[in-house]
C-alpha cells in the first residue's frame, strides 16, 4: 500500500527510528542516530547520582548489550539502578574536555523502563519522574 502524503511517510520513518535497538547497533551507526530519538535495550550498571552545579540532580549509568556499552544521563531518578531496561531518549556524540578533547557517545534518557524483576522495592516501575 502506498502512503498518500509526506505526513504518512514521516510517520513511518519516526516509528522505524523508535523501534528498539541494541547498544552495538546504535554505536555501529552512530552518525545515523546522532541527534535522533532512540529506544535502546540493555543492562544498566555503574549507576551514579550526582548534583549539578545549580543543585539539580543528575543520574548517570552505563547501558550494555554484553558486547558494547553507552553512557546514559538522566535528569530524573530512574525507577531502577541496575538490571535489564529499555531506555528512550536522544542519542548524541559529545565532546569531553579532560586533558584532551575526545568524542563520546551518550543517551539523554527521557524514559527508563525497567523489567519487573529489576524494579527497586521502594520504587515505581515506568516513566522517569
């Protein structure tokens, strides 16, 4: 079936971009995904809670598929701190300035979905608050 207009084509493209990907697939196609919304499946580790200079919270962790890992930043506390999760966010290649500038890939998480067996007992499963 042919789509009747450009809006329909754009809708199909957005749905295709938001289909879950592995971390390895994301990093192998970093140029294609740069600045794009992504949905990535993996395992959370190295969870850290920090404060921004202006006092707001910042949460960071790694997301891995067993072969590759990507750094994730969240401005709201995720409902879990480790285990299997799906991350919905924006993928970026950023420059870090530590002695020398180097590129690094990261996802700014808008939503962290934890599998039921990984939810913190005191937390609520679902959207980042």
